[in-house]
C-alpha cells in the first residue's frame, strides 16, 4: 500500500528529523481533536510505530520517501506464498503453487518459473528496479527478464505505474 501526502514535510522539517521522531503540528485543531479522542500516543511516534509494527508482524520494512514537495510511505505485505524464509530463491512446493489459485479465487493453477519467482522477490524488495538491473542481479539477459515480466503482467501479477524511467512496479499477487 502506498500513501502519498502532498505538501511535503511541514515547516522546515528534514527527512532525517522525521525519521528520528521529530514532528511539527500542521493542523492544531485536528491534532487537538485526535489527542482528546485518545488517538495520539505521543507526538512524533508514528513512523517509529509503523516500523515496529512491520517488524513485529514479520513484514518487509516500509519505505519512506520525500520528493517533489511530497512525502510517501510504502507499506509492504508478505504476499508471495511461493517463497519461504528457509528456502533458496526459486524453490516452490506444489502446496504453495496451488494456494495461489485457491485463495485468490482463480480456478486454474498458476505456476511461475524460477526467473519469474526471482523477479517478484526482487521487486518486493525494491519496486523501482529496471529490467536491466533485474537481469544483472539474477544473472540472465535483459531480454529474458522482459519476456518474463510480460508474462507476469499478463497473469495480472505485476502492474507498472508511471514512466519507464521514474515509475515503479506493483506486485498484486494476493494470498
């Protein structure tokens, strides 16, 4: 999930300050109401709580970005059932292959090859990787990567957002 806040960081705050728990109230009225409702634990604790919650649930570390007068938070889920913590990249059990179809409501089985699994794993770690960078990390030709990406897009597992240069990949595999 991606949340982008237009307007950037408030009143001269830097990215480093925000990541270290500093905050400045943009809307005192809303802040006061949230505080009275008990929805505020402490000013400046939100990002730390997000990071702690992701770690507690074993989720990938959220990504925070500041750019073009905007602030973006990307939250990730463990949505790739074929990968197991203690398995080598590319290994998948028949049970996990079946689970994609059973859980997402797709009647047919979806079986991904080793390269497709590696692509998805890498894009879950960094959704802005290009085909060339994927090819370099996996150790195969970029043409092979592009053909596998095309297949993943056809299956609805990958969606490209934005331009080839500045866009990002969304992994939509639901489980």
